[in-house]
């Protein structure tokens, strides 16, 4: 059952927008939930191009207190970075990645995200 998926290109302007609210819009478009023919097991999402990422806003004191962590699975391998140490494009990528479902389709959906 091979279906033809019509993918459109969406351009979102990040200037003046809050990070989390923008990331939810991007995740919905990448999953294809904005289409009436949405099915959870088929990747029906569109392409998303995000512009003006340098003008994105973060609420509260997240720049000083929000931590991004990952572990290398070796003893003492916990790596921690504060939000202000990362670039704004990395903020958007991580926010969108964590809002997508954790399944096999997530990597293919993230390939359709372009941040400029």
C-alpha cells in the first residue's frame, strides 16, 4: 500500500515568537497533523523553513537555569550545558526534536526541518 504524499513547504518567521510556541507549530506541521488525512503510522508531514531565528524570545530565567544534559554511558560521562551556551538554532532543533513522538519516523521528520 504505497501512498503518494503531497508535501508542501511552510515558511515560519521566528522574530518575536516564544520558543515553545513556535516549536509546537513546527512539530505539528512536520507530523502532518494540519492535514485532514493524518494517520499516526504514516509520515505525511511537510517541509518547514524557519527564518529569523536570531530574534526568537525565551520567557523567564531559562537562559541561566535551563540545563541540557546527555550521558555517554561511561562512568562520569554526564555532560551538562546551560541554555545560553548553545546557539539559537540548537534551541529550536532540540525543542522540536523533543516534541515529536519518539519512534522511527522522528529522524525522517527532523530532516525536513531547515533553520536559517
